[in-house]
């Protein structure tokens, strides 16, 4: 019998890296605004704590769920900032939010189940659901109302096989921070149809203009049916550190731990000391980083709205703008391709996030310093002036 990959590999959607893959290897002066990679360096106190942990010999096996003191600090923060009544035993440290969500999908989705994605959706969720044997169903957000949560648009896509809804709040790619009213609508849908919610809250600290972030698990009746996931990736510029977490009711944590401990045993020991320093360090460091992201946002949104055929809605959170370019007559992919090849500015086509993203671009303003963003906006301005 010939050697072949498992059907979970051959029969599932291929991994797609979008415009990043197209730009890879191009020997021109590119400005990369397609990846959600923070422009900031990891703060020094986090590096120092990690170095000290190495020097102190924290280089051996650790707790399967993660360092108890780190889990305790995360639980304390979630109680204080997210109104989540959780203990350290209800937290698992993971290799970034990617492993957190993969473990959750694998732990709670079976072959034949369906997982509902809210569109525009995060493409990685498609592959994770499919690898678990589940099918993905797409429910559109309300594009006429800033991609808001609308029960009449979502509920018709729920079937007897639907087991879970994947939520990203604040939302990548749209930049929305969902209101308490919107989350209550989603909570009612989940309870009425007995669904689990996978809640990706990696951008919870990156909000602007007083937009309040609410964890859906804090709403009545939702703790027992929500797996909340976070990470240090964006807020603390620790994307290369691969540090995230799962936080959920004790009845949900056990299945997730079976997945994470089978995958990696536990997360790298000494970097967890860096994560602890991130949580317990001077809060002014985090607020300063967010202030700089706000300045980047202000520049990019203002400049995009000066370009012919482009309209950019306000960005309430995350590090992404999601401008509408339908007035140009170009498709999202055509526009992204032309920007790459004609200006050297790399942005992602909105259609990368599903059909609901058509007519938009995703522009990451958090991945570059202001002078680089100025140059990118100048190149894009010349392009849109000419089309």
C-alpha cells in the first residue's frame, strides 16, 4: 500500500497565506501591512524576567496546565477586567492563541458537527474545524450596520448539527468591538440552540476611544458554555514568544487539557516567567503601547478616507482598518494585487476573510512605525488618485 497522508490532511481546505505568500521573495521595496505583527519590541522587563528565569534554572518540566503563579495572575486579571469568575485551575497556558483555539476545536467538535463562523471570519478557524472532522457554516454579520451582530442574519444558518459559534471580539478583520447588546443577542442564540462559544479575545486590551470590551462568558448563563481564549501576542508585542491561554469553566477545561498535554506536554517553562512579568509589570508600559497604536490608527484611517473611492469606518479596536473600496470598481483581490505590484504596499484582500469581506481591504496599521505608515499611505494615495 502506498504511503499517503491522512484524509484529515487531503480532504480539508489547504492552508492559505494570502498576500503574504504572493509578496514572499519579491525583490522590491515592500511595505508590509498584511500581517498582524506588532511593530513594538517586547518590553524590556518581560525580557529581563525571562533571562532571570533561565539563569535561575527554570529550564525543566513544568505543570501541565502552566505555571500556577501565571495561571493565578491570569485568573485575577480576568476577574478584575473581564468580570469572569474563574480560578487558576480553570486556566491552561498554551502556545499562543493558535494552539488554544485548535485545542478547543479538537476537544469539542466531532465528525459531522458544524461550527458557525461569523463573516467576515478568521480563515484559520476553517482549517481547525475541518481537522476536527467538523463542517463550517458561515453566517454573515450585518454589513449595513458596521458588521454588527444581527440575530435575523445569523440564526437561519444554525442547523441540528451546529455545535459551536466562533467569536472574535474585538474583531479581526473589521476592527469592531461588539457592544453588550450585540453580545447579549449572541448569548441568547447560544442558549436557545444549546451551543458552545469559542471566544477569541486576543485584542481585548487594544481598544480606542472608550470602547468597552465585554467578555461574552461574563453574561448570565454563558460561563458554562464559553471557552475564552487570550494571548500576549498583540498587547505585549510577544508574537514570537507563542504564549496564550484558555480560560473556561472547570467542566470545559478537562477536555482542553487532554488536547494540550497530548500535543506539547506544556508550554516552554522559562518564557512563562516573562508572561508573568507582562501581567504584573507597570501598567503604564501597556497603555503607552496602546497609545502608539492609537496614533497609528488615527493616521491610517484619516489618510484612507482622503483617497478617492475609499471609505474607512471608525476602528474601535484591534490593529486593523477595513476600508471599503467598492466605489473603485475593483474587486478586493484585484485591488490588493495592484497595490502590491504597482506600489509595493502589501495589504490583504477582504475576500480572504470570506465572501462577506469582498469590497474591502484589511490594512494592518499596528505593524509599522509612523514614518513607514506615512510612506505607505502616500503610495496608496497616488494609486487611488490614478484609478
